[in-house]
C-alpha cells in the first residue's frame, strides 16, 4: 500500500510539473524574446536563450511614452476600482440584506448589464463623454469603466454578503447598533476577503481594457498601457522585442497584487459560494 501511495504521488507531482511547465512557458518565451535582437527574433531556427543578451527592447520602451502609459493606467485603474467597490458594497448590501419589491429583478438586471457586449455600448458611451467634453482624456475612461466594474463587483459581493448569517446583524441591532453602523462595523469588516478579491478583479478589468480606451483616447500623453503596446504594431511590422518587454512590465503590478493578496482571493472566491 505504501508503494502504491508513493507511486501515485510521483505520478501526480510529475503531471503537475508538466502542466506547470506548459503554463509558464509563454511567460518564459516573452522574457526570452525581450532580450533578443530583432534579427535573432526573426531567425528561422528559434533559440531558447538569447545568443547576444541585450537591453535594446527596454531602451526603446523608455524612449517612447511607455512610463506615461503605465502612470495613466495606474491612475484610471485605482480610481475606478476604489469608486466601484464603494458603490458596489452599498448596492450589494441593499440587495442581499434588505427586503424590498423588485430586489430579484434588480439582481438579475445587474448580471445582464455585466454580460452586455462592450461592442454594443462603446458608441453611446463615446457620445456621452463627447457631450461633456471628456473625450480624448483619462477622465472619459474614469466615467466609462464603472459600466464594466460596478455590475461585476456588485454581483460578486451580493453572493458574499448573503453568506454572512443574518443572526450576526440581529445580535448587533439588539445591542443598539443602527442599520448603518451594523453595515459599516460588522458586515463590511467580515466581508474584507471578498471585498479584496473583488477589488483585485475590478483593477484587472480596468488595467487590461482595450476597446473603450481605443475609442475614447487618441492623444499619446493620455493613452493607457494597452494602447501603448498596440502602438508598437505598425502595419505588418511587429516590434517583438519591445512588445514582449512592455507586456512583461505591464504584468508586474497585477502579479504583485495577486501574490500579496492571494489568501484573500482564495477565501473571497470560496466563502461567498459556500453556505
């Protein structure tokens, strides 16, 4: 039995190792390509390690306005994520904990709003930001992106708030807490893992969004990181070195955020779905 158990563990770990290699290989290839010269990238025989290790791709990135693009994406993503979480917490609490007519229909409407294709919405949204003079600026993106993040964050937090026993609220109210104080001091602190996980996903949605940014922003000083990367593709010429280097830099903030908050994400995604 011990031999069978050991052999099963070896098979499981070997399988996981192979799957891990497959999952991480694209990331390795991005890093590998970013340090190659243009001639080596287009060589018919691929190399798994640069023959001539160089930083030319990253130098070209710094010559462009790539750092400005990163700053714009950080500002937009953080502002929209914080604002969306605040609005979504209040809306999700009302739908999950309060009893009023139309609550079920409102919950379904939020889900349908999130599932609405962006290609259908970008024309009316562009007309909206143009009418108030916020087109071609990051302020227009700050106005548009909540249409993506608020429905998603609200839908996620509804299921999480429903998992918190109603007896906790009743005990707080018996002790003299008002509905507002119960929400702020009891429900929201207990929901911190779910709120953190939802914030990270909302940040990722804003960070990686491309279509709305392409429609609204044309000035280079206001472009986000997705537009900055797409500008490296001119016609049928692909600057693979800078493109891969920029993609690596673009993934670093999200990776760091996921690493430091992974425990909140696991509990936030599981507790909300388990009674």
